[in-house]
């Protein structure tokens, strides 16, 4: 690494960089070039590497390490926010299907959002939140009388979080979800999603949505950050790689 110059790059892919860390690892191939030649003959290390030390490239192994390495080599790099990636002129928002509702009605809720209400589900991910993560996400709710039961509900199991897009997405989603209190949703808006997909023993509600566009942007960035990773072309491989292009 100290014998000559290295080429260091921070890379992403598409608008959000989804799975870019794993894709770059696959492109690089196994760390040992001999194994790479056998299992991934078209990989970078199979073509340009010679042994486990002179294996042509370094790539970040995990998203956490990628973040650390990008910040180390490119401290001034401004990481784009997921909320800055737009689908045409459509507004974006987030819906979180809480554990009990996700288990019982997950697919039905998605079908209602996409089919009946014409949302585009751009992104989705299953998340399992611990008490600390719930506390961070709902820190403005800690003084509410329902906060303890909210935490108990959220830590039961995995939730499903979706990034949604459509015209007037934030306001429309809040309108179709219905009242915050499940019993009130059932009595006042029986066709609302919180009424239709209510969980019997739930004292709160089954679905979360941000209050306004500013909060929606924060939640998009919280759950769906843009993914970067690192690649370093090692000194002894740089000249050879340039000659072959």
C-alpha cells in the first residue's frame, strides 16, 4: 500500500445506492485471488490479483464500515439525502405498519395503499426496533400518556416501513388512515385504514404516518439513507489495470 499511489473512490449507484456495498463486494470477488479465479473468474481480483496481499482492490465489507471509510477519506463529501431523490413531481411520505398489524394484515394494507389509493411503494424494509430506537424515533411523544404502551407495541416484533409517492402524499395518507385513536377511527371513520386493519387488543393504532412534509422528509432519511461504499485500487495493480482499458 505504501509502494506507490492508490486510487481511492467513493461510489454509489442509481438514485439511492441500494445494495451497492454487496454489489461491489461481488464485483471485487473473494479476497484471495486464487479462490476468486475458481469461483468468480470474471471478478476484479481474479483478473488483476496475484495473492491475498496483492489482491488488486480493497472494498468496504459492511455498510457501517463503508460509512466510516468514506468519512475518513472524503470528510467534506456531502451525502445526498433519500428525500432529495424524487419520482417526477410526486410527493413522498412514509407509512409504518406496526408489528401486530404487519403480522396480520401486511399484504392487505399494501394492496389498499397501491390499489385503492394509488400510492407508489418506492421502497420498503422490515425493521425490528428496540426500546432505544423507539425512544429516538418517538422522542417528541415521551410525555404522552400512551407512550409506554406505544413502546411495548413497537418492540413486539418486526414492523414494515414503506416510502410512498403520489400527489399530495402526506395529507392524503393522513386522511385515509383516520383518527389516531383506534376506537375513534372505528366509530367515526369505519372505512379508514386504522379502522379496517385494527388489531383487537391494540389501545393505540396499527399504522403510523408523519404529521407534515418536514417530518416525512426526516423519516425518509432516517429509514432509507443513501448508500455509499469505498473502493481502493492498490498500487501494484493500478498501472496494469490502466493498460488493459
